[in-house]
């Protein structure tokens, strides 16, 4: 769904400690993949715990447009009657992926090796983001892309009628690109090979294997090769979506910086390709207990018990960046309330997310009295200690849900309230954020309320 309607400003301010249990929504990455693979299997896939954020709802609508029957059965409970690998119909309308880079890039991959044409668009944020990183490898399969300058949406993909398999070494550490190539490889004959130098989230590999695709892995001089055997018949699955570690990051970080807080965040995915933030927080001195570790829906999960902590600044190694790529905004908030400097290098991918997240965080932190340094690939935050952030700023969120939630977390610990210009993008990934934070005791208000 494009456009976000009227902006919704919001203000957060200091109050009492955060207490209670925060049940965060299902994982966004896994939710997109469950709908797409469900649509590519023959028969009925059941999904529980699906994130019902706008990004995922847009992917559900897209799967319907390609011919799958997608039913909402109850809260988080969905059923997809898939059309099989190679079974997508040509959509009659433009596919609107709203704010979601994952949605559009994965769906482009899934349709690019079929003899159909589809046109994709999104909101003002998505239509600025680069698609060449996906259309370049899709062209190797034989697909053609016609977009705006710089490879931007709106864009039409003419799928390859006679696709050839591809061997592709990823030029950027991107799970979206890796997944688009693997999904395209599903409908190509022979073996499609994707090679990644740095590990990125592996939900597609886990889920493809779960749906019965032939996958194997090899270590090569160029990196780890993922080898997919094309044209499998995918078997429908029951997918239990674990809770999203990227959404959990907001209540977790809020509890760490609001004095006296003590919260529980149950059932959060601990997939090692996603948990770089938690490793970093523990290095900073965070009091987080990872309780009751177990497996749910093919992913490791744990209950996180989190208490207010005295934190110190750290160097985040660039090799960890991919495993916490969506968490740098909220980490930079925590860093502002730590003692000493936190250095984040190797983070230039942040510049092409829903917004330029290095710029958005640097400007908003400065508006709240925090000293930052940045270059193309680096963000450095000079921490002021738990009581040292002046706050009082108004921060621009640039249609970016994670920027919006990060600055609302900052306001809970800053000396003066922090206002964001628009909270509406939060609905893309975490529609229950406002209510969940209020239930913990956070003071987050809309004007005139
Ligand atoms: C995602 C991959 C990441 C991440 C995004 C979700 C995914 O993007 O930032 O929010 O589900 O594959 P990149 O793959 O472009 O790094």
C-alpha cells in the first residue's frame, strides 16, 4: 500500500521504570518468506504467528495477485493455497509493495524466471531505493527490467521464458539479493549457485529446505556457496513464525536505559545470523538473561529477561554488521546513554535502507544534544552516560519505522521529551508498538490526547 496518509507526530518522555512482559510480533523476514514459499508450494500451507504489519500484508496481497489463495483465519493465523513452482499467473494490476524492500525484491526473484510480466511500485521511500542489486542477477537468468533512472521503482520485470541457471557471487552482503536469486533459481533448470562472502540472515535457506527444495552448501575461495537444485516440487508446510528480534530490540533497549526497569520479552528468535545486537549489548554491560533456550519453527528462540544497566561504549566489529543491520538505529540510541564512545564501522548499507539511516540518526541525535561523527561507512556516537542526554529535539523519521521507534525509545531516557514528526511508518513492522510500550509503563503520547 503506497502512501502513509496524514503524518502522526508522537512524543516520548521520562517516567517510571518499565515493567512487565512484552510480546513482540512475528518475525518480518520469516513472515514474507512463509507467504511467498507457501504460494510456490502445491497445496495448503498453514502459518501461525505471522506479522500482520503493512509490509507483510502487502506481500500477502501480491501473492493473491499472482494467483495464490491467501486466507486470514485469525490473529497471526493464515492459510496459503499455493500454485506450485512455475505456477504464478500474470497479475492484472500493478503490484504495490508499499514500504517493503524485502517484499518487492523477493517477489521480483520469485516471478523473474516465469513467462509473465509484472510491474512493481511502492511508497516514496521504496521508490528511492536501488533495485539494480536484484535486477542485475535476475538478468543473468534471462529476465529483463525496465525501471526509472538509477534502477528505481516503478519497474516492470519481463520474466525469462527459458531461464538458465546462474552462478552469482553477491557483491553486497544482502539477504534480500541472496533470496531473490534463490527464488528465481527455483524455476530454472539445473543448479543455481549463490556465493556469499559474509553470512547474512539464512531464513530463506532454512525455509526452502523445510519446503523440500534440494539445497547444499560448499566452502569456496569466494565464500560460502549455496547450491539449489531447480524445479523442485515444494511441499506445503506448517510454519510457526518466531518473534522478531529486530522488533524485540525496541523494548529491550528501552528497558536497558530507563532506570529501574525489569521486563521479559518471551520467544525471541536467536538465529545467529540475526543476533549481533544482543552480542553487542552484552559487551556493553547489558543485564540480559537468555532463558529457556529452545527451537520453534526451525529457529532457535529464548525468553529475554532484561534489566536497567550501566552501559559502556564499544567498537562494533564490521564483520558483525550483517547480523544486526536493522538494529544500528536503536543501538545508536543506547550508545548515547552509555559511558564513552561507540564506533560502528562497515555500515554503509544503512544508507540504502527505508531511509539513509546514518544521516537520519546523526541528525536526530544532534537535535537531542548528542555528539556524533559520521562518514560514508561509519557512525560514531559519543555517549553521555545514563542521565546525560538533553533531548528536547524533534526528529525527522523519513518514512522509516526503525528511525521512528528508535527516537521514541530515546525520549524515555532523555532529560527533555523527544518528538518525532511521523509515527505512521511504525505500522509497517510493529503495529502494536504504541500499546505494548504503554503497557510496560512508557509515556508515549500523540498531540491532543
Ligand atoms: C531482510 C534483509 C535485510 C534487512 C531487511 C530484511 C530480509 O536487508 O535490512 O530489513 O528479510 O532478507 P538486506 O538484505 O538488503 O541487507
